[in-house]
C-alpha cells in the first residue's frame, strides 16, 4: 500500500541554522514526490516536486530535496533557515494516473531567533 | 488569478444538519479533490474527480457526497453532519493525475 512517513512531528532550529526534514515513502511504481508548506490558517503551497530526472530538485524559498530510490526517501533541506520558514511541512507521493496524492502527517517547524 | 476558491471559510453546524462546501478553480484543471485535515493525521482524501463527469472515493468517503458540477466546480455535501466531521476541509485541483495539486485556503467546519 502507498504510504508516506514523516518521522519528526516537531523540529526546532535556530535562525541561520541548516534544516533537514525527513520523508520516507512506500510506493509500488515510480513515484511522483512533493513537498508542501502550510502556514497557520492557510492552504498548502507547493515547495518543490520530483517526477523524474535529476534526483536533486530545487524549489522556492531556497529549499531543495533529494530523491534516493535505494532509501525510499525524499528529504527536504535548506542551508540557512529564516524565521519566516516556521510552518508545517508535508511530504506527499503520487503516481502516474493514480489521482491519489498520499500525504504524510506533517512536520511542524519552529525557528528560534 | 484566484486559483482554487472555497466557500465558506468557516461554518458551525449542529449535529444532523446538512451543508454543501463549494469549490471552484480557474486554472482549467481536469482533476479536483476534497481532503480533510485533522491534527496529527495529515491530509486524507475524501473524494476525487479525475475529470469532468467522474467521481471516485478516496480514503475516508463515509458521510460525504460529491458533485462535479462542471469542469470548474466540485462540491462536497454533508447530508447529516456528525461531530466526527469537525475538521478543516481543503479542495485542490491538478491538471492531470501526474502533476502537482493546487490547494484552496480551506473551510474550517465545526459540528456541535
């Protein structure tokens, strides 16, 4: 069955520190992978996506993610976190023609000044 | 360009009441979705419409019905609301099943 695991429910980092949010997926075919960000009271905004090709993908707001098929992972990274990055982050997996995006339970990021 | 628009933004219902959540997208997308978001559970798919004229059940369809009114609009109906349906509901759309989904701002529903 398709699934997405985000092992960290909460993460706290200091402003300027690097960030890595973990995402592991289970999917029987070639996955499409996404990271979304949700600010309080808002909808979800796409940060980046992976469909095929280069396994290191760049997104908006300075985020990047690396697809590692051997580890079934798609971790999100940022070299230097800003206070405005405090939000909840969701990893999602989909597939060609499935029309079903499966979301992880989210990681809430807190940024210390 | 509004993207995905949901109405209403907030709603309080009494147990047993019915209501319809409206969703419209102006991106000419083929596929539309309804999710619910509950603390610690991420987003769970209620129903989706791969294309105009089709609808299918997602993970948690019980207690809900949907209508794909036309290519732009996809509504979610609660026939007899229950407290377990208290949640934040998100509508989303995508060009196809192979592209990213775009989300509305959500409807916060409380059933008392």
